C-alpha cells in the first residue's frame, strides 16, 4: 500500500480541474437547498395564515438554518471561482517571468544593461506574491463567514413581517387573520 504525500504540490491544471468539480458539486447542493428554503418559507407562511405559532417557529427555524447553509455555499462557490482566476493569473505571470529571464540572458549576450529588466521581473514576482496573499485572505474570509451568522430570532422576526405583509395583501377579507396581522404589524412598529 503506497503512501501519498499530503504536501505534494499539484499542477495548476490539476487544481483547476479539482476546483471545477467542487464548484459543480457546490452549485448542485445550493440549488437543492434553495428548493428546501422555499418550501420552508411556504410552510411558515401557511402556518402563519392559520395562526399556528408552533408550526411557524419550526418552519422559520428550518428556513433560517437552510439560508445559513445557502449563504455559506454561495461564498464557497465564489471562492472557488476566485481561486480559478488566481490560478490562471499565476500561470500567465509564470510565463511572463520565464520570458523575462530569457530576454535578460539574450540582452547579456548582446551586451545590454539588464538591471531594468531584472527590476521588472522582480515586480512581476512581487505581483505573484500579492496574488497568493489575496488567495490566503479569501480563504480566511471564507472561514470567518462560515463561523458567523445572523441570530435566529432576528431572522424569524424578519420572515414573520415579510410573510404577514404578503398575507395581508393576498387575503384581507379573513377577519381573524386580518386582526392577527394588524396586531402583529402594530407590535413590530
């Protein structure tokens, strides 16, 4: 049984392939979760229309949890896309550095001063380091986004207000529901 080195450097093309696969899987999961989120929203709306607070709390909690997952996955999709862009930029910069080194050698062979070209190559390398730093910062931002989030009660209150507004515009004729909506709207203001 062979051991694989977890620190083995992989080629940019391999990494782009892995990122593309991950992005596709994340996008598929995001679509599934958006459907679940919409279902939870509809269940919360129905429960609210029926005046069933318990069912509303359950459905709105589910809605909030799914929304948190959707936001995290959306951020991860964006991060994968940004990493793909960084890889493409880095590949292009490596080619430019190689060409710059060749030009420097040819200039030396012709007797030209290569200090200016070497300065340009140094600037290109510095740019590559900045791109790598940006990737690290995106990863750190993603980690922070995954651990943070809105409070559940604020999400439920916001959803309740939104759904009450929809219900009041859809079914103003129902007396009990109209009274409940008016009292809820008065309480939120």
